[in-house]
C-alpha cells in the first residue's frame, strides 16, 4: 500500500503513553507525552494512518516544551467508527477536532494535519479559527488529490462497504508484491494489517470521497489566517509523490506563510525524517509566536 505511513518501530519512547480522550462527540484513542500544563500540539494522521505515524516525533516535540497528542481519527485504528458515512464527512471530522480541542484544555492548541489530516485540520480552522493557536499542513495539498492518485481511491470507494476489508487488504498486498514493494519487519507488517482491518469501512469510503472531491479552499484559509494573524506553514517531504512539492510550495505562497521542505522524506516526513520534521514543526511555532510577542514552547515568561 504505497502511500501508507509505515512506522520503523512500534516501541514507545520514554514518556509516551496510550490514552483515551473523552469528548462531547465520543472518545478518541491517542498517544500523549509532555506536561499537561505546556502548550498543546494535536497531531492528525492521514487517510489509512493512525497515531502511530507520529511515534518518532512525539517524544522530541514534548522535550521541546509541548503537550503532544497524536490521535486516531474517527473510524481509524483504535477509535471506532459508527458505520455511517455522514459521521466521517469533512465537516464531522473537523467537528471532532474542535471537540478534542475543547476536551484537552481551554487554551488554543497547535494543529498539525498530515495529508488527509491536513484537509481536516484546514476545515477545523475555517470553522473555528480561535480554537487554534497555529496550523501546519504536513504533506497536504490545496484540494483533491491529483489525477495520478485517483484510480486507487475510486476503486476503493466503489468496493466499500460491500467488499470485506480482509479482501481489500490482500488485493493491495498482492499489488505491492507485484510492484516490488518491500515488506516491513514482521511486527510492523502485523500492525499494518491490524490497523487496516480495524478501519470502519463506511468511514474509509467517506474519507476517500474527501480526497477525491475536496475543492480548493486556499483563498478562504488565507483570509482567515490573515484576519487572525495565525501562525501557519506548509511542511513538505522533498520526495512527496502525492501532492508534489511544487504544488505545496505554491499553496504556501498563496497562504503567505512559510514553506519548509524536509530533505530525505516522501509523503510521510514524520516517519522518513523525524529529526528534520521536529525541527520544522518547532521552527513554525517559534517563528509564529515570536512575531506575535508570545512565549515560545519550553521558555517561561520573564
């Protein structure tokens, strides 16, 4: 499964723990680290991803003075879906993020959305900008995926929910083998299979529709960022083959916000180049907060 984030290891770093966060819209599985009194950063995974996609960056971000929460979106991995597509629409997923922000504390949280998670994070900022302290779009684009990425999503949307997920998994694995895609270590491969089969099929179908149909909302987001003076950035793997680096750079220019390229990374910078990704995310926060005269993570007000 070519664009699926594949963690190098499933080991939890010291200080990182599993949690279940209750909200007004239901509970979400999460990985958390850092002092609860520190500024909050919410990490939102992509289409068939999960909280584990951020395993390599959670502890370093927390060490930088953040309370870090990486979540499973509704219908992903350890957060169950409802079996209804409407509950995994873009608006519903954005409302889930707002509910999580409310549940996690009264202060606005820093929001990082990867791929599909970036589209969801954008919708959350457009719906309630003052709920968020900053926005980082990580390997995400301005609208629906480019033409080259549509075939597999269309096939998946057509197959679900009628085709059992184990069948979908085996078909994808056979295609990967035929294309010479190397298998990860056995424990990681077992996790990937468990994670995929744990998806709510109707949620997957709804999320595929978002990736296929989302309009360009960059101008609307630019207006909100400007009106709120909100720190934001676009962070891109140098070898991203979903939304191209050039397309993501252009989006950053339209937003009038920084574009940061992560060398040695593809569509999953937090997996491919975690140290550079942490540096990029912390740089976004520190630059944005300095320009607003606010204390930076890990630094007390003096």
